[in-house]
C-alpha cells in the first residue's frame, strides 16, 4: 500500500460530490495510516491547494473529477483519473486500484484509469457540458435571487391577494433601486448562456476558446443580430461551444512560425475563431435554431394554455428526472432545461408571459429524496439501523437546503428501492406545482423555499409546502413499506454514511 497520496476532487456543480469525495479519501487515510492530502475544486474555487513539495513526495496522484483539471503540475507523476462517485463509494478500493494501475503522466496517449489523457473521454460530451454548468451555476443562483428580491416589490395585489399589476414605481427611491436590481438580474441571465458556452469550449480546447465561444453564444441569442423574434437559447450555446472548441483544438495543432507563437493563444487563435463562429452563426445556424426554439416555446405555451393536464405531466417528467440520479447528468439536464425555458421565455414574452413550469418543478423535486429518507427513518424507526439513522439526519441537513446528494449513501446500498421511491415522490411534487401554477423565482428548492426566496403560489406559503411535502411523504411511504425491519448490524450504507456533509448550500 502507498504511503503518500495527493488528490483533487471536483464535480460539475462544485457543491456536494466535491466535498463528499474529499472527506471519503481523508477518512480512509486516517483509518489506514495513509498520508493523504486532497485539494477540492468546488464552486468557491480551489481549497486546500497542493504544494509543489507535496506533489513531489506523493507516490500517486488521484484525480476524482467530473470536469477538466489542469494536469501540468503533475508531469512525471503516477496519475489515476476517475469520478467523484467512485471515491465516495469505496475510497480504499480506489487507492488500491490507483496504486496498481496509475501510470506516469506526460506521455502521448497516456492511460489514466479508462481515460486517455489529452483526449475526449467516452462520455466527453457530458463532461464538457458539466464543466460549463459548474461555472454557470453561481451566475444562475445570484441572478435568480436578485430577480426574486426585486419582484417582491414589483407585484401589486388587490385586497384578495391577487396580482393585478406588475411594475416598479421609479419615482420612489426604493422602487427605482428595485428596478435597477431587477435589471442586474436580467443582465445575469443574459450573460449566463455565453458564460456557459465559454467554459464548455474551455473544457474542450482550453483558454483560447473562451472568448470566441462567449461571443458566438451571445450572437446566437441576440434576436437583433440574427434578425429573428427570439434567440437560439441553450441549444445554440451548446452547438457554438462545441464548434468553437474543436475548431480551436485544430488551430492549436498547426505549427505556427516562432515569431508568431507568443501571439497565437492571446490574439491569433481567438481572432480566427471569432471570425469563424460569426460567419457560422450569421449565415448557417443562427436563424434556423432561433426558429426551432421559438417554435418549441410557442408549442410549450400552447400546450399549457389549452390542456390543463399538460402542466401536471410536464412537471412530473421534470420532477422524475430530478429524482433519478441525485445530482447526476439526468438531474442536471432537467435543471438546465427548466432554467433555459424560464430565461428564454422571459426574454421573449416578458416576466408576465414566462413559462415557469419546468423550472419550478425542478426546484420542488430537488429535496424530495433526502427529506423523504429522513421522514421514513422517523416514521419507520425499526427498519433503519443506528448508522442509517445518523445518515438520515445528515440527509435532512442537505435536503432542507435543496441538495439531493444527501440520498446517495442510501441509493448506493439499495438502488432499486431508493431510486423508485425518489422518482415517484419527485414526480408528484413536480406535477403538483405545475398543475397548481406555482411560480418559483428564486431561493431554496425545499419546503424552506417558501420562506427563503420568492415563490408565487395560490395560497401564500401553504401551497409550496403542501406540494413538496406530498412528494416527500410519498417517497417516505414507499421506502418504509418496502424495507424490512433492521437487524441492527452494520450494513452497506454505514460505509458511506460518514461521507455526507452538512456544509453545503442549495444548487
């Protein structure tokens, strides 16, 4: 067994898996007398940064990451690359596997685990998308909360609490400030899509791709530039990011004259790539994708207006996706789709005509799994071991602030049971908020969100709690009746229960 290990952990959102994987590795180091230091690259940035001396003394380097990591400082070291979930599931086995199969980083086509360094992985598309999401999430959260705060002062209601007008009184100092605060939130959502595209391209081809991808995504979402009634939304941003990323990757392979090489990454490649994507957006993809997205949102709005049941079905589908993989690609896809529908329809129809259904359903469902597990542990106490009760309490801490990853230890131990219960409860919560026309502007995606943030709902405070609790209770009942009484012995989940941390914030 190795004596000195250094590691980096990072997940797409930079919230839960990053720190759970780090804690798992650190704990196994303590238990087995392995000197291990873990650098986390979360949403707050790099923490516990590895020093040159620590890297030099390390026997192996473990990269447990869902996003691209700069590998330059590990040249000449034995490196093993995997995903955070592997470190969470069995950190000791990971260290043993890394010790047996890690290879020296730096050679052409070097293999690290099942990944060829310097090349797109088998799931490269998802990895690049997740990398862009990780940079976009803080912008989404900050902008959404600013819009929510401003909206509190924008809605004018009658004596029955019904909204009769929306707008800001700019003659009043407070109203003027809230008007500008709302504008800042709108700016954030305008920049969100170019930011996403820039860092997807960065994941593919590094820094020279950022500026061209951001400019291209902005152009593809600017109706006045395209001469259309709407922009191309996230679909155009994804296409732009991959076109720019691989075009820049090709440009970097060219053997440039030595006299030009200092200018290649900062001027020549960004200039050529920006010219390239401008032509592509303006003459090839911009207008068709904008028309496609316009038709999609028109159709979505037509469905919700003409078929009442469609709002429940759409919400339930989004909720089920949220509850399926506890922060994984399907969960993230639902979150991004909900955000995209809302931001794109706000830009097209204004705040009063925006489609809130997918985004609100995603937020209603996001805490169902961990809180459902917690409720089941209280209602069916004899069906949970002592270690499971401890893990369930930790799941509550994460779920109440809208983090689904608190359910992971239980899903690892009983995947069919927990995924079935999570999908059912999450679908119900998502469907109910869609059917009842609840509108989530920003805040925490849990029952607590009715107090922390701004949610427009038929019965203030009550509707949101009722919808989310219906999903939580459904999940709890399925888990409770499915499980057998515990024999109070250590089970599989005990190996991961200590990994759940409560220092997270909502996604």
